[in-house]
C-alpha cells in the first residue's frame, strides 16, 4: 500500500528532514552575511556554520542511518566521533 501524503508528513523522518533543510538554509544565510560585510563576526559565523554542519551529521546518523535504535555503545561511539571530529575541525579553523 502506498502511504498518503498526510501520513508521510506526520513521520519523524519528515520532521528531521525539515530541520535539516532549515539548518542548511541557516548555514547558507550565515555564509552569505559573512561574505557581504559582517567582518566583525566572520570567525564566529564560521564556527556556527561548522557546528550546524556537525549537528546535521548527528541527525543524519541518528535518524537516517537508524543509530537511534542501535545498542548504546555504538551510539556512544558515533556521538564521540562527532564530538571529537567537530572539536578538531573547529580548532583547526580557529587556529588557521
């Protein structure tokens, strides 16, 4: 049976997808503002964009790779990976 459009709109995956799209729009807008005159906040905007990107990575892992239903050690490993890589990338961005 093919699900109806209203049934698809009520799923958790659709809500997560809308959050991901909104986060993408936010990142684009921040990048546009940074490139067009927000010199005083350029570094802060860059860090926010990176944090949004890693939040999106976590959402994708949890909801579309179904890690939310995985055993706790696997979820912890994924969360730790996201945290360590995010910290490393933000650190390198600030250092450069």
